[in-house]
């Protein structure tokens, strides 16, 4: 799996993947779908990206993380 930290945007994690939310509930992202996590801090739907980085001139580099 590759996790993409988009330049000036969110962390994008492709499915299939399972994550646990702050309340301890597990959620599954299906194959072919993605989950995008906010990095800018302006999303109204944290921890998920809602595109607010575009309106707030968020600046950061892109990074690709590879997992086993």
C-alpha cells in the first residue's frame, strides 16, 4: 500500500483499509475507494479533508509513504 501526502493537500489512503475512529469504532474503506485526511486544520469534517486547504492557501510538500 502507498499512502500519498499530497502537495498542499490531504493524506490520501487507498482501500482496502480499516481504521479506528476516536470513539474506538472500526471503519472499512473498500478497494478502489480512498480516505483523505486533513493536514491543514481547517476542515469542517475533521479528521477528513473537505477541500478547505484550497481556500486557506495551505502550503506543504508532497510525500509518498510505502507500507509493508
